[in-house]
C-alpha cells in the first residue's frame, strides 16, 4: 500500500513540477523572444528556435543592464551610508 501511495505522490509532484516549470519557462523566456523575433522576421515565416533564443538572451540582458543603471543612478544614491569612524 505504501508503494502505491508513494508512486501516486511521486507522479503528482512530477506532473506539477513539469507544468509549473513549463509555464515559467514559457512565460519568462519563450514569449519575449518569440514576439521580438516575430517583429523582426519577414511576414509569413515563423522564427526559428535559434532566433527566439538569441532574442530572449538579448532581451533579458537589456532588461538587466537598464535595471542596473537605473538602480545605480537613482536607487543606489538614496541609500544612506553608514558613518565612518
């Protein structure tokens, strides 16, 4: 009986992990790259996986750099510095 319950739990958790991981990867990684690639490729052609990958990497690098510069110029300056003795 324990093997059946253990197998059922293993199946359910594996299925949930697959679904959650797939949703997260699709939403965070695939969608931005697909839409950027779709805008840059000629009409009537679906972007390839390599184009989606490159566009996604470029998108997230750009978001990271913009966030870093905004934080370093605006957010980082407003953090109070501890007094030096």
